[in-house]
């Protein structure tokens, strides 16, 4: 989280996207695509949340990174990703991705 004293530096957005894509078995183009496959949508929701919390990006910055218009991010903020999956991804980020698979 943003105010966590044990996490003083933001995680680079590229690292967040790499860890999320790898955990869900996607490529980076899949993750930022506009296709609506349920797994991809869940992965994007996790990416939005982690980009905001771990990379400390603003929502307009996240929209730019994820190739979205700012208005498209209004929905995902209200429909968050699975908290357990996000927590596992957060651990993977802090371990620099040195873990096998999310599922």
C-alpha cells in the first residue's frame, strides 16, 4: 500500500505488468488488449489495482500504461480483482517474481 513503511519505493509499472501477465499465463499484449475474455479481464483488474497501490500511479497514468481512455477506468475501480489473487501477486512483486505460478 502507499503508506506502508516497509515498502518505501514504488514498484516499476513494467515489473507489475510482467508479474501479472506471467501469473495469468498471458503476454503483455494480451494484458493491455481490449479483448474481454474473463481471465484477461480479471488480470487487468489486478493490474489496475497493483499499478495504483504498488507503483503509485494515478488513474490517468494507469489508463496510459494500460492503453485505455480515462473514462474506461471508472468501472474497474468499482469492481476490484479477487483480493486473494491480488495479495499473491503483491507477494510475487516483492519477491521480484521469483515464484512459479499463481494457480
